[in-house]
C-alpha cells in the first residue's frame, strides 16, 4: 500500500468513527427501549434511536462509500453532514440543528448521484438515487415535526433501494436481460409510490409498499448471484448466506405490511422495524464489509470463518425476538432476543477490527522484512579511491646505492 493510500484512509477515518459512534449510541438506546440497564440513559436517546442508526450510521457509510468512488474533496460534504448530524443528536442542543444537518447530508448525497448519472446513467443508479430522495423526504418530514414511526417507510426505502441498486449492478455482470431490468425498475417505482402513499392514504400506501417489497425480494432471489455462490466456500459463501437471509427478513416485513396495514407502535411495529433494519440491512453490512471497508479505509479486512458466528447469532436471536417475542407476544423472548441482537452486532464489530489490525500488522511486518532483505542482498558500492589514506611512496631502490 502506498503512502498516499494510507493518508487517504487516515483522512476518511474520522467519518468512519462518527458512523461507529452513532452505531454504539443506537445500540445503547436499544437497551433503554428494551427496558434494560444501559451505559447511558439520556432521555433523548430513545426518541432519536431510529434516525440515529438509519441516517447517522448507515447513511454516513453509504455517503462515504459514494464519496470515495466519486473522488475529490467536495463529495465528502455528504458523509460529513450526516455524521455530524448523527453525533449532534446526542448533544444537549436544540434538535433543529442536527435535523438541518441531516437534511443537508441527504441532499448532498442526492447531488452525488446526479454526478454519477452524468457519467453513466443506469437502472441501478436510478434505484439508488430514488433511495436517496426518500432519505431527503424522511429528513425533511422529521424536520417538520413528523414522528419517527410515520417516517418508517421513508427510512426503510432509503436503505432497501440503495442495497437493491447495488445488487443490480452485480447481477448485470451475468448479462442480465433487458426485461429483467424493466421489472426491477417497476418494483422500484412501486416502492416509491407506496412510500409516498403512506402519508396521504396510509392503508392503501402501506399495502402497495408491502406488495412492492415482496416483488422486489422475488426479483432479488431470482436474479442475484447469491444462490449460485451459496455452494462455494469462504467469503463468497458467507456473503451469499447473509444476502439470502436478509432477503427472507425483508420478505417478512413486506408480508407484515401487506397483511396488517400501517403500524406505528406495538409488537408488530417492532417486528417490521427490526426485520428491515437488523435482518436485512445489518445482514447486508456484514456481507459487504470485507469488500467495502478496505476500499474506504485502505486497510485490509480479510474474511475469517468466525464472522459467520456473529451472523448466525444475529439471525437466530432476531428469530427469537420477532417470531416469538413480537408475533407471539412473549416478553422474555423479546428482551433476550434484543440483547442477543446487540451482542451479535458488537461481536461482528470486534471481530472485524481484530482481523483488520492483525492483517495490517502482518502486512507491515512483511514490508519491513522485504526491505531488510533487499538491503542485505544489495551489493556493496565500490569504494572510491579517496576513501582510504594513500600509502607512502616507497623509495626507488634502483637508484639507492648499495
């Protein structure tokens, strides 16, 4: 790795740190919402829990990845505003300040997609751009005073469409048929229609949104490369398993919306929220972390089989929380599942950091060893004639009398 790449990674590290702090604060707020002891118990935390994780954490990661891909300094305004807005949600200041920063960050993210579109338009970019527009809508509605449960469809659409657009980009590598892209765009349009409809006609809009998500899941399962990679080994198999599990959770959320209509509180609301943002979004983050994080931070993150332990813990604990705790209304299962959800996320974070630090140290050690070996193997330079004292001239014995 070149020195320039290391410097670039170091400049991006504060933005990644801001996203990480938003994640930790969101997990702390989750303990408060589970009515369990938490390290920090500020009154504001439960109120900003959802926005903190979606826009502060995941939004900063998405914007940072796009800024790195676009290049230059100005694109980093998007993750900077989102990260700062997320952190200021934790500060004892007027909520209008972080809300304005989040609006600015989401708007800047939309502008990044405009620049990408000018380079090369595509259906994948259109889906991701539609997701960013939903993020702007959520931030504006929250700034206007709408409560977070009413924002849920907007926040969900932001990350669902962003991830779906990324998966379309990979599916196109396998020579995707034009009709498949048209079907994909129809699903995207239906999702956006449902999201907008939830404001004006909550029941109709929610039913459309649920049906659209089910159609999008069916498309992803049919055309994504995940099914083919499931029979492989190592990182490809881990990624494929996380993707398919995530699609299953997104399908459950779509079914709950389709069959139950709008939800703003209670156990079914908890089920929808965590099926989308833990089952789908967090599973996608785990799946892509070994590829995306090295590209952003310029630090290695090799896959390790222990990553699967955190992923299994996430999905099994989520099943306990949602299927037993929420849908069967068993309070103990809801709390235990929620605590294990948090443990799974923290475990993956710990494993990723440990693997990255070890890989970085090994790389540095190999580089140092290679430099030492090259110095030892290099031939010594010829000594110049003036490098040693000139010996005294011997007398000319042929002229010396005997």
